C-alpha cells in the first residue's frame, strides 16, 4: 500500500505543477486580453472566458495523460482495458465501475479521483477570478472619466 500511496502522491505533485504552470499562463493571457479596450464588451468577456476554459481543459487532459502513463507503467489497469477511458473515469470521479484497478494498485483509483477533484476546484476558482477581474476592468472602462491605467 505504501508504494501505491507514494506513486499517487508523486503523480499528484506532477499534476499540481502542471496545473500551476497552466494557471499562471492562463491568468497572464486573460489579463492581457481583459485589459484591451473593446467596442463589444460582452463578446470580449465571452472570448476571454472561453479561452481560459479551453486552456484549463487542455491542462486537465494532459494531467489525465500523466495518470494514464503511470497506470501503464505499473500495470494498474486490467489487461486489454481502455487505459485512457479508465483514467478519465477515475480523474473526473465519474466512477462507472466497469473497469477497476488490479488488486495490487487499487488505491491509485481513489488517489486519481482526489487529484482530479482538487484540480477541477482549482480551475473553477481560476475561471471565477478571471471573470471577476475582466468584468471589473470592463466596468472601469465604461465608467465616465476612467482611464485604462486605473485598474488591472
């Protein structure tokens, strides 16, 4: 069980690092895009939010691939099972139960789910912060007498 826990912790830390890097990049992109003046603020806000969400979804997909690679290396999934599907079901906490880890690696499933839930919560927080900051900036632009240097 200790080896399963160490593997799960190691893969979780890798995914946390991936998510941290992507979060910083997404916030930088959203901040740059959000600070632009626009004639269509609603469309602009929508574009910023869609871009941020897509970037975060790509991060989640990469994180699932990292888990799938780990599962493949240690043989955590039953032979001839769809490894990517198995990993997505665990990471998203969907939990169909049609494929379960081999007995020796059964702790990796819940650890994958724990990591996925943390990353999804983090992504939700990022999306709300980008939304809040973009709306705040657009409101400042629309306010009479405001300048683009007032808020970031």
